[in-house]
C-alpha cells in the first residue's frame, strides 16, 4: 500500500462519526502495520492492537464493505439516492 495514500484514510478522523468508528480503526490498524514506511523508521508507533482484535476488525470491515456494496446495488436498482426518493434538485419547498 502507498504510505501517502494510507495517510489519506486518517483524514477521516475529523469527520463526524455518529458512533461508526470502524473505518477509522481500520485506518489505524493499517497505519500501525506500515508504521516504519510512514515514518522512515522514526519513533515507535504509539498505537498497538493485539492480533485477535486486528483479525476481528478486518473481518467486520470486509462484512461491512459487502453490506455497503449490496445496499448501493439495491439503491441503484430502485433509483434511491442518499437524500431520499426525490432528488433535492427537483424537490419543491413549501
């Protein structure tokens, strides 16, 4: 993985999470796995995950990506957009 591309994932840290931290945790795990490439062998990584946690998180992430893809396919099939059934551009305001 491209180290700079991986850093882009960490920019999600400032996004509103609404209780959904899986993407951030996956990005942190990937950063810890590539810490030496990211830092050029500088200071030790300040974040650690145990192997069981990494395995469970990556499994959950794969499942979540599958569900997200299925949802996207279903939304495309019925022309359902994130803003609802009717695009905001054609919606009348009272």
